[in-house]
C-alpha cells in the first residue's frame, strides 16, 4: 500500500479517534456535572418505611426536589446540581428528621440513611404524605389528601413570616376559610374573638398538643393568657365536630388544634426584639438544644425553651398592658419504642382594660342624618381610640382612669406525655395535665345606660354613665323591687380555676385498618365573686356581693372508632363517644343580682332568715356518633363525605336563678335543667394537589341548637312559682360552600385565595308551653342568624426565596345581621376588610449567624375604623318582633320603619383597631458548618 494512502488513512483514523474522544469527554463532562442522592428511610427498628416523603433542598438556590421511598424504604433523587443540600424525611406517625450540609460533588452519588422516631407530641403533621406538590408545600394553609372533613393546616412558615410577632392564635387562624377574628385593641393586645361558620367563641374546641383548654363557667377561651405565637408551631383547624376521637367540651362547631414548636435535631438559639405602634415592645429569647446526652451518655434528650416580655400602651385609651411568659418543652427517648415529653408554660398578664365598650354616640357623635339621637351629657369614656372626652383625672366623674381598671392574670399550663409502641401495631399514649387561670380585676363601675337615666335627681345621660360612689341611680332591683338604688363606683372581681385531667389513647394498626379508643377525663374547681367596692380605700361598699360562688365540674368522654381500609384507596371511619358532664355549685347570699339574700319568708316582708348558702347540682350526657369516608382517585386527588354530631356543655349560669318580688315561701330552684346543645353536620369535599396548583373545596349543612334562655315560672298556683326555667332558643340551619387554593405563579411567587358563601337562618320557634312571658317569642324562619357573614374572602400574594419572605394579605368579611335577643335582625354590620403586609429577610448562610432575621409587619394598612361587632341598646322585652304575641298583648316595634339600621346612640360598637407597624430583628446563633 502506498505510503501516502496509509498516511491518509491514519490521519482519518486519528481525526475520528479525536472526535470520538472529544465526544466522550463532553458526554462524561455532561454526566459528571450532576449528582445523585440515594439511601434508605427506616423506623427505629430498622424496617423500611414505605412512601416516606424525602426532599432535597439546595442550600444556595433553595430549589427543592421531592420523591417517595419504595416498598423497602429505598429512595433515589437524580440530576442534582453540585452543591450543599439539606435532606429531610417524614412519614405519618413519625417525627420529621433532616440532615444539613450534605455536599454533592459533580458526578457523585451520595448515600444517606435516615432513621425516624415515632412522633411524641404531634410536633408536626405531615400534610399530603406522598404528594410531590410545590404548591402544597408553600401554601399558608391547606387541607390533607387523607382528610375526612373540612380541615386546614396552618404552616409554621406562615406563623413565623406572615403574622405579627405579638400575634395570638386569633390572628393566626384568620387565614382559614370562613374564619374571622375581632380585636379592638390591636393584634395580640387583649382578648380577641374568633368566629367561623356562624359559630361564636364557646361553640368550638381549642386544644394545645391535644389537651382542651377553656373556661369553666362557659367553654370560651382567653386568647392572650395562655399561648403566645412563639409557642405555636402549627395549627390544625377542623371545621366540623370531627370524629369520635375528637375530644373536648365543645366539639359542636369544630376544633382548633394548636401544636407546640417542633423540636429539632440540631442546636439553635435566637434572641428577638420588636418595636411597634402604640409603644409596643417585645423581648423574646428561644433556645433549641438539639439532641443531647448527659455525662457522655447517648443523645436521647431534646429541649426547647422560650422566655419573653411584652409591653404596650394599646390602641385603646388607658389600656396599658404587660405580659411576662416562659415555656419549656422537653423530650426524652427511653428507647426507640418509648418517648417521654413534658411541657410547662407560665404567663402573667397585667392590663388596664376598661370593663365597658364605647357607645355609638361617644365614638361617632350625633349624625347629621338624624339616624339616631345623642341626648344629655356624654360621660367620659376610655377605649375608643377615636374620640376621647376625659378632661380632668381628679374629677370623680373621670374615675375610669387606668388607675381604677386593673387586671392581674397569672396562668400556668403543664403536661407529661408518654407514648410507647407495644408491638403488633399497638400504640399507647397517656398525657396527664393540669392548668390554672387566676383573674383578679378591679375596675370602675361604668354602667351602660341604654335609655335616659336620672342621676342625682337632675343630670340625664345617654350612653355610659360613670357612677360616683353611692349616688342614687334609677334602677329596679330584682331582689327588692326598689327603683332607686345607690350604685357603687367600682367592682372587685375574681375568677379562678384549677384543672386536673388525663387523655388516654390506644391505637392498633392491622391489615384491616386502624382502631382508636380512649378516654378524656377532667376535674376542675372554680371560685368566682364580684364585690361592689370603693376604689379610694379598696374596701367593700356593701354588705352583700353581686355574686359569690364556688363550683366543681367533672368531664368524661370515653370513645371508640375504627378506620376501615376497604381498599388501598377507600377508607371508612365510624365511631361514637359518650359526653358526660357534672356540675355542683355552691351559691353564697348576694344582693339580688344572682340568687338574692336567701330569705325564707315572702320578699316583701322577710321575717325568717335562711342559710347563708344554697347548693345545686346537675348531670348532662349526650351520645355523639360520627361516620366519614375518604376515597383517593389519584395520589394527588381525593374526596370525602362526613356526618358528625357535636355538643356543648352547659354554662354555669344555668344555676344563676334569682328571687323576684313574688310571694314565695321557699328559695327559688332550678326546676328545669337544660340539656346539652347538640349539632349535626353534613359535609362533602375534595382535595386536589397538583405540583403548581392546589384546591380544597367543601359544601356543608349544619343544624344546631342555639344558646340558653331562662324565665321565671309565673304559672298561678304552681308549686314552683318563681323558680327558674331554662330552655334552648330556636334551632338554626347554616349551609354554604368553602374553598382555599394556592397557585405557584413563578419561582417563589404564590397566589393564595380562599372564600365562602353561606346562609344561616332560624328553623324553629320557642315552645312557651303554659308559661306566658314576653321573652317567649317566635323566631320566623326567614330571620338570619346573628354574627354569621354572608361571605368571606382572603387574597394573599407571597414570595419566598433567597432569604426573602414577602407577603400581603387582605381579609374581607361580608354583611352580618345583629339581634338584641328578640330575633328580629334590628341592625346590620356592613362588610369590612383588613389588609396586612409583611417583609422578612433571613440570613441563611449556615454560619454562626444562621437564621438571623429582619422583619417589618404592617396591619390594617388602610387604617379602617369599621364596626366589626355590635351590641344593641334595648332588650327583648322593649323591642319585640313586630306583630308577635308578648304575653296577652300585641307587641310593636318602633324601629321597623327605619329598617335594619343602627337604632340607638347607646349601642356599643366594636371598632377595628387602627393601622399599626412593627419592626423586629431576630439574632440567630447556630454551630458553624451545621
């Protein structure tokens, strides 16, 4: 072969080889530019966990990739850019676990093994387990694929970044569809009230780590006295009576489950300072120990501690307050099967909150339209923040100064929880607890005057009259019938209770499903009094108090339910619980405001003295069954249906009977004990979780009995003449539709929307029987249930990425009707909206200052002062339903010609707190290279 030809062929071969080498090099380079994570997720016994959720987050770009473990617990995440990653694994029934600073080099396959421990206190709820949805992970609030009723989990990210640093749970839960919270002194600054689906506070449960907390005299709650937002790691909001295993005194309308801060596996310490409008200051320090051991022993302990101090002048005039608080959450793992958890939280609140609200005349003055009239001299007041008339603090008429309005409220809350795996699918969790509420008040006795009243024989007031000590005011006493009495100028008020309780849960998982059984028991002792006093010397102003009582309550709720796994996609849960409640009350003699002076002869001419106390007791029971089903069409789409019943324990006031000027030879008694109020909820819903879009929607219909009323037995010749008769007010129907949705618009930018449309109307009437009373009036079915909005909407736009967390949210509450007790919708509360915005920047460089954050929060940005609640002047007796029968005469309503409009300058409106801002800086400290 000629040399030239051979040389040519060699050159071609060399070129081909060069091209091949370059191609192979490029291919290898392309392959080596990405990395891979693989590993195994196991339980504490080394068994692989099926469908555990595994996420890998790039610490620099914050991009996230998610997968699920297979039948053996193995997982693989491919095509990861080189860099530093945090890997987290979670599974139902287990506490989440993460490993940070896992470095992936180009072309590397990194092996990661994670062993999950059983969850000890429901520190985290795994939402949408097995669903790879970016929209679900970034949603402020959303439902579960596995849910069996209308539920929303409010994320820890939302609480930390998109609520005020001084928030209470009332502000946190406002994000949930159909829910709104009113607060007249500013967010977190005083008692807020939360409403949803027409249910008011006292119509639903609230618990903390599964332990119900509520007042003993009625199942209402104190938003500012137990759990600051820094102690809340998440909220599971169930807008239904729940299943049989849902415990609490009031699974009537739903349950708000507050969850403690999640414990982390690594050390973290933070110090926070916030300053805001109305001279509001918050100092907070939090320490999370991570896993540690004692004296060189294995790391089996974990600790979270938070201490804080908050002071504020408040939006309302002379409503200074201070809160000092501290909490400790400790966990110890005896073995992989058994975990012990303990919590203690102590708070002391001191405030100068006035005991009254501002009248319409005091807040707005007389209108040019003449819609209502302001007559007489307006007394000074505190609390509106809009119009303040006080001029001279030395004037006795101005004793509403904060010097004479003092609240001192120490509380504590403790539990010890033991959760253990017994084997063969059996788990046991026991949680004994105790908590205390101790409220000492001393406040000016400002009496709301809804009609013209004569004070000192001359001055006429309309609105709130400040009563100088012992000046006669025209008023009829229930016990004496005297129409002119001397009113004291201050009240010494006390309400204290201590509770002891236990929750016990046993579960067993088998091939057929999950069995749950358990018991909630609670015992409480309460002491309450109100004593008219003179604020100048802090002494009682009269011989007998307005009331003085002690009572003891017992609550029992055994339950059982079975979640039957009919198919891998179809679950049906059925169960029931037995709600039992006892109340024993001891009344001391009083001035007639509650039980009277306890005389044995006719009141008009008493001659024989009775004992100084009178006691009563009652027991109340109800069976509360539930049935629900969940069907999963696809891994990211499910539907559910539910029917459930709930009840409310009666308030202690069912035993507040009183004497009237009736010829009677014995003390009045409670001859007709009430039954527990009950509700029945029907609802259907669906949950869909695509990668960049989620929607949870439901439709519901609820029939519930309304609260109690009481009248005196006036039946002639009746042996129980003068006794108190309790009855349930008319039933009502509430029905509507709800939805919440989150959409990923682009990287880090999300649009959150929720809305409701509802109607609520009375469906029954009062049954007067043989009793005649102006309070026994019918409620036409066309009348709207008070405090139930026609609609609500929330719009939220958030951006999360590169250390920035930005959010703006607007909450609109639709039109509401208002009653004065006679069921005829005398007034309307117009729609109102609140717009809030939040800007946060967090250092996330895994240095010693990791998690240092700067926050700017703004609430009520438009500085709205709309009326959000309204207490009407007048009474059911004076303003009855037009044309209805009141005793033997026909009632008339002087306000019907004006329609449903504000009717009186003496009405007490609750006004939105003004615009506020807060600036916060949180200094983070963490070990290097964590």
